[in-house]
């Protein structure tokens, strides 16, 4: 257990795959940050100078190489992805529900066969 003054650990609910890197983005309600192993998904990126690691559900630590941002363009709007962690060991690119909602002033609706990202003030569908 971490002391109450310690910063929260970065975490993901990372599913492993024996098929290598998957190029899709996956929405993850358990992820504290966006992450990808693909640096080309980052429009802007800076070398990461800290010592934090991303920890999977099993506790495995993975190094962070860069921090960047990107934009998901839809027909009606742009969805901003800020502070994406470039983690070369990751097998999936994950979108943190919390970060996605906060950075875009939006909320997510989950349904049995799809999800929607909607603008908070108007409930206009962004994606």
C-alpha cells in the first residue's frame, strides 16, 4: 500500500496478445492514462524524463519513453488526446475513459453493442 502522500501509480487493464502489436485504439475504463507502443500515433511527442512506469493489472512495470498528444478526427469534430504515454512494451493502444472525458469536456455512454462520446453541455454526439 502506498502512503497517502504518494502520487497514484499509472495503471492499465492491459490484455495480452500473442499476435503482436494491435494498431486499433481501445477505450479502457481502468486506464489512468492514454498509452500506445506506436510513436507514429503521436502528432507531437517529447522524451519522457521521469522514472514512472506503467503497471499492468498483473503488476508488471513497463517503461515510458515519450509523452505526446494526438487528435482523433471525426466527421463532426476533433477528439483531443493529451498526455499519451509511449510505452514500447504495450500490445494495445488504450484510451483512458477519464482522460478522454476530461480533456474533451465530454462523457461516454456504454451500450451492449457500441459506445458514444458526447459533449457535456449539449449531449451532441462527437463519436
